[in-house]
C-alpha cells in the first residue's frame, strides 16, 4: 500500500495569522530556478518576470484591507518581504478573488501570500513564453517581535543583492 508522505506544517499552530503583527516572509521559486533576473555589481536587475513579481507585490495594497508593506526585494529566485497586518478588517477590496467568506475561513497572511503567488504565476503564463514557471510549495515566515529584529531583517532585505554570492538561496 502506498502511503502519502505528510508534510511538516510550516505555520506556527498556536498563532493566529489574522492578528496584527509584523511578518518576515521568504517565497522561493520552484527548484530555486533563476526566473526574476540577475545580480550585477551587487544590484538586482529585474527581467520581465521579476518586474511582474515586483508589480504584483506592490499591488497587494489594492486587494487587502488592514495591511501595510514593509521592505521587500525580488531576487533572482526568491522574494523577501515584510508584511504588516494592522488589524483594520480583513475584507477583500477592488474585486479581489477572495470573498468575505474566504477571508473568514482562511488566515490572512497565508491568503495574502497565496494570492500573490497566484497573481504572479497567471501574469507570467499570460506572456505565452514557453517556460514552466512555478513556486516552491508554501513559504517561510517569521513573526517579528521587536524593533531590533525588525531593523535587522530590514537591513538583511536591503543588503540581499550585495550578499548574493553567500545567499543560501543561491544554489547556482
């Protein structure tokens, strides 16, 4: 009998991801493929796919109430971002794909990240280029608990292109 391998849950089971908090999130492409551009002279140079990833991230403010976007960067094969859930409601706005019922039954951070990944994938696939774009399942998140941690994470994100040669996501 073939048994399905159970994945280890990525989210902290006791934490309410709808609650106001600061979250550091990393989202990787499937097999960490370099889809979004390249690093030159310690700067990220976005290609067409990278620009889509960046534009979709900035567009999140048009689709969700009660969030703010902190520091973020699109890297060749991943995105780092800080998401702030302010607690100002959870209702989708501007025709977003999630209904009010969906927002009640899903926690806000996973809904935001899932919507982002879906939007990027759809826009890249609409280009009609013969590639197989995809994301790694799930994502990494860390709940930021104090100002020092926020500052360190913000610096890490801003300095990520300069540290690309040592980045654990740089497998090439």
